[in-house]
C-alpha cells in the first residue's frame, strides 16, 4: 500500500480530535429505528472474532490456506496493540451510545480488526479487497452511528490495523519459516 495513504489517515486522525463532538452530534440527530437495526447488525459482524471467522472462511474458499497465518498474526497483533492503547489512553466512550459497550473507546477494536487484514487482501486479492473496504466502512459508520466511538477512535483503529497488517505482510519470508515452521508468502 502507498505511504501516502498512511500520511493522509494520520492527518485525518489529528484533525478528527477537533471535530469529534460535531460528528457525534450529527449521528445522534439522524437516528431512525430501521437504520439502528441495520447498524446494530453490522457492528456485530465487525467484531474481532467474526472477522477471524470471515477471513478464515474466505481463505479456505479461495484455497489459499497459506495466507491464514499472515491474516491471523495481523489480526492478533493489531487487537493486542489496540487493547494496550485502550488501557493506556483510557478514553471514556461517548455518553449517548445506543448499545452497551464495555471498556475504553480509543482506538476502535472493530475497525482495527477489519483493517488489519486489508493489506493482505489488497495485495493478493485486489478485487475482493474493495468489497472488504466497503464492509470496513460500514463497520466504521456503525460504530459512529451507534454512539460507541468518536470519529478519532475509528480513524485510529483504521490506522493501527493498516500499519500492523502492512508490517506483518512485509515481514521477511525467513521470519515466517522461523515463526511458523512453514513456507508462507
């Protein structure tokens, strides 16, 4: 992936702290029952465990099991770093959430999970990666709509996920053989 994307997301992250409240207020004002049900569905399927199941099922379906360890390592490391960041920053969630969430807000674990496997998909399954990106954006919007995250939380989640996914994807091949005792790309 292009470094420019990471710089753009980092810039958006910095700016997002200044507009967090405005975006939260916007989503609070456009709440409708049908949209709430739709967003609640998407927020459930964006959890780390469901992302693990979805990416595993996809890789089995396309008969590319050799990418499983890369996707699992990306997802696992990204979620671990997110957990550490959540506890270091200890940002309280927005006060008008439609669903109950535990823990701290920054960064969003849902968006981290979705975007941690995106670099792998973009490099090896470009056509499918655009569907995954759309799915990721729906998850991101669902977290904002349901009021469980600020805009900066979801942008930070995207950034953490993409960075960890890129790092794992670009690890030297010899590290894979040492880490997993297998031949992975």
